[in-house]
C-alpha cells in the first residue's frame, strides 16, 4: 500500500502467538514480525469484539463459503476462497461510500502513483 506496516493485531490463538507459560519459543508469525520490525498487539483473552472486523469477516466466510459446500481437496478449497475474495472485492459497501474494494484501492493508488498488478 505504499507505507510500512508497523503493527498487526492478533487474538491469542496458537496459530499467531505462543504463550510464555507453555513455551519460550516464538511462533512463526512472531519470528516474522520481529524480523520485519513489526509489533504484534494481542487483544484481551476471550474478547473477540476487540477484533470485530476480523470476526465479522470470519462470520461472513462461514455463511457464504464453508457452510454451503464440503471440500474434497485443499485445491478445491483454495479455488473457492479465491472466487469468494473476487466476489467480495466487487461488492459495493456502505462504509466505502457505496464503492467496492477494488474501486477504493484503484483510487488510492492513482493518487499516490503506486502501480499494483491485478
């Protein structure tokens, strides 16, 4: 996006961070964040509302993707997720002034001379 990412907010899931009382080792994300000089900010345990946008996204993914189909392979899952992302990014949203995500990104990039491939 033309600017460095300084902070990533995560919940306390083991896919993101390791607990010091269980292990002294960093997770893969913690290692990558340190290497890239990014801060990992944890939400309070058992407080999903602190990560509302992510939780809402997971809820929508569940409704539109995972509850509608049984995937027979990882490849099939990846194809369907990609289709869902394209559909989502073409859908107008009130919070974006009734534009879709692709339009907002295009406008942003045209103002700051950043060129992104499709």
